[in-house]
C-alpha cells in the first residue's frame, strides 16, 4: 500500500461514517450527496489536525510496511471525523436556515 492509497481509504471511511450516521440518526441527514460531501471534508479535516500525532499516511508507511496499529487509529479518526463533519455541517445549515 502507498501513502496515497491510505489517504484515499481514509477519505472513503470518513464518507462512510457520515452516511452511516445519516442512516442511523435521521435528524442529521442531509441526503446522500450532502452526507458524502460532509463526510469527505470532515475526514480530511480531522486527519490533517490529528494526523500530526503520528497516524497520518506517511507515518503509517514510514518503515516500508504497513503499521496496522497506526492504520486502525487512522481509520477510527476518519470514521469519527466524517460523522462529526456531518453533525457540524447540519448545525450550520440549521442556523443559516433559521436566520431567513
């Protein structure tokens, strides 16, 4: 696996986290497309912020092999980032719609 493939997997997991949260909690859903976009940006945002702790794609592949512990942390942070990205996006959209 390469750094790029791990980054793409992380983004996909974030997207999946947002879609699953939308399915489980109907209150936070913004439709499939909205959930997908919020999950992608939430995942990227969380990995960029928390990846500095050592579980970014480059750190996972540092030795040339996959560090599965760091990869699993990366997947969990991506999943959480996608779900939280959807929650924050839904809160912002709700606040904007109340102003009108």
